[in-house]
């Protein structure tokens, strides 16, 4: 046998072996199940967490009220709340007691009386048609003050001076009201006549009564300046038409 025949026989032998292996592999692939991809415990936890979050999102959307619904409810109940507040305010007398002026224990009561009496004066202004073009601007200037009075957070010195002005207005003592307004403007604490001399309230120092301040109230900020200026308009209105205690 020559070398060519030997090589040819060897090649044929190897070819048969390869064909046999290919045939066996194909048969095994038909019987073997498809491989299942492996998942780690972290992957499973992430999947459950994602599903839980998704369910929570849908539950929140289904059960929680939207901001628009909450706002709508407040708007729907607003007339009732305003009516209830007006009824409660109507039961509060607006006559200012000089004993309460400057007394920290009477601060809330005094703030509410000042708030209600200013409202009364503005309403009386409107009813008497006094300078109707000036009324909207005056009401707007008073708005920050009325809010602070309603929240009981107006500085005690300012509240004392304001209450003193309104106290004199209720008694139609317009000259004294003007004097108290001037003290309010320049930063002095204005007390009703006679209150400081009898020592009704304890003061931290006599200088506060005398008004030894470096900055005038009317220079504190723009909002304060506007409502202080508007207080003088109330005095002028009272001098022109007269005012009552309400």
C-alpha cells in the first residue's frame, strides 16, 4: 500500500468519527430541556420591590385625594367658615378699655377689638360715601395690619399706640387721637391720658414710655408706613363725620 492510500484511509476514518459525534449531539439536543436562566436572590428582591412600588402607586392614585380635590373642598366650605367667623366676631364688643391697653395679658382681646373696630370704621366710611376713591387704597393699606391683629403678633408697643388712637376715636376725642397718632408715627408709645401716672401696668423702663427710640415707626418698613398713614385718614374721617363705638 502506498502512502497516498494510507492518508486517504486515515482521513476517512476521522471523518466517520466526526460524523458520529455530530449525530450524537443532535440527538441529545432533541431530548435535553431548554436551560433556565439563573436569578440571584438580589434580582428576586428587586422584582418584588418594583411590583410593590407599582401597586402602591396605583393604590395612592386610587385612594388619596388630589390637591385639586382638597382645594375644591376648601372653596366649597369657605362661605360657611366665613359666616361662622362673622357670627363669632359680632358677639365681641369693640369698646376699648384703657385698663387693657399695654397689658400683655389682654393682648389677644385688645388685638381683636382693634381689628373689629377698624373694620367698622371702614364700613362706616363706605356707607357715608366719604372720599370713595380713597377707600380702596386705605383698605388695602390696612390689610397687613388686620392680618397681624387677627394673628395676635403685632408688636406690643405698636398695639398700645394703635389702641390708644382708637380709644380716643371711640370717645370722639380727635385732638388726643391726633396727638397719639403723632407719637405712633415717631416711635413713642402713646398711652391714654392718666394711665401712665397711676401705674396700672408694670413697665420695664420709663424710657419706653417717654419714647426714647432711635427709629420712627413710620420708617420701619413700607407696610408699616402705609397703615400708620392710613390711621390718620381714619382720624380725619372721624372729624368730618363723627364716629361711634360701634
